[in-house]
C-alpha cells in the first residue's frame, strides 16, 4: 500500500512519541528531531515517493544536496541525516523494509577552534566580581564552579540547593557527581550563607522577583566580566569547560577520568582536547628543555 503524505507524517509522529515517552529524550531534542524530520517530510512529498522502502541512496544524496543548497552547515546537515537514520532504524524494528542506515554517511563537520583560557587569564576572570555584595558572591561562585567542575551551563543552572553537599565537598546533579576545589567550596558556601530567601534553586536572580538563574543570564554575566578585563568576546561558559579539561590533561590526568568528569558518552569527544594539550606540551618542551636551548 503506498505511503501518502498522511501515512508518512503519522509514522514520524509515532517515532517522535517513541523518543519522548519510551526513550525519555529531552524537550529540546524532541523539538530538534521534529524539525529535521518535518524537513524530510517536505522532501518526501515533493519527490512524490510512494513508499518508504522506495527511499534509496540516490534520493538521500539528493536530499543532502538540497539541505546544503539552503546554506546549512555540514554540522546541521549531519543532524538532519542522523535524525533520518534514527527514524529508519525505528521503522526497521517495526518490520518495515527500509534502506540500511549504514549506507547513509554523515558528513564530517568543519573543524572548529577550541577556545579556552590560560592560567593567568582564568585568575583575572575569577577575581573580577565585586564580592562585597550578594550578586558578586553569586557570580564568583558560578565562575569558580564552572572552572572547578567543567559543568555544562544547563547542568549548572538546573542545580538546587540540596545538590550541594557540604560535608562531602561535592555537587550532585541529575546525571553525575562532581567534586569541588577549595576555592569553589569557599565561595559557594559564602554565597549560600549570605542568602535570606527560601528558593530551592542554587543560583537565583538578585534583582526584582526571586527566580532561578537562566543560562542566558549566566552568559550575559560572563560577557560583562570578560569585557571588563579585556578578554575576547568569544569566551563563553563552554570556554570555561574547555579550560577545565585542558588544565586537567596538562596536569597529567588520564583521558578516561576526564571523560567521566565531563560526562562525555564517547571518549572520542574528549580526545579533541588532547590535540590542544599535546601542542602546548610540545611548545613547553621547546622553550624549557635544556637541550632545546
């Protein structure tokens, strides 16, 4: 029986429900998959494909070309194809005859520059907030926590007060436990002791209505401090996460341990930092080793 646009649309809807209710994917991931597969649906209808098992490698190449022609980056095109592969895998499990997902190659994204801070710049940044007031103590605690733990911004802003376990000197997020440096512990403790509200969030707004601090607010806060001390405008919370990882590797930490602390599922994601640290170590060797002079 041919797949008309309603049939394929229904299959996509069932797949999205599967991701949400059975796989437990986040709302953001669900939204992205929906967006990518709706674009595939438009292509499917435009090409007048009768059945999903008529989708062949030539049509997929044509779909990929059309995605590239609307000025999407290789990374974004890759996301579209990853979502398509997941959808086809789901259909195959349901007993439908579809093209093997192994034949759908994901384009490698353009290499991006890894942005991080060196030790002196980290110290300048951490010492920038005015810690004589609550907002300054909060901001210092946030910066120290980023640098000491490598938390993602979404993880940090989702923390509640009871995530902080003073007795064990650690932070427990939904997915992992991270350990605090003595400085992060100091400023986090000072910030919490200074608060007189009952809000459960670990980090809150300090002006107007008491609300949980949002990732956007944290980004604006960091941008304010980097501008104050003349750091590049591309220093983001992710750059502090990168700084955490490269500092650990330069200090001799095993890559597997760094992978666990960063929460990477695949060690290949963590290995991007080794290219940076290997280059730095080579430069240190050239300038510091006695025989190199």
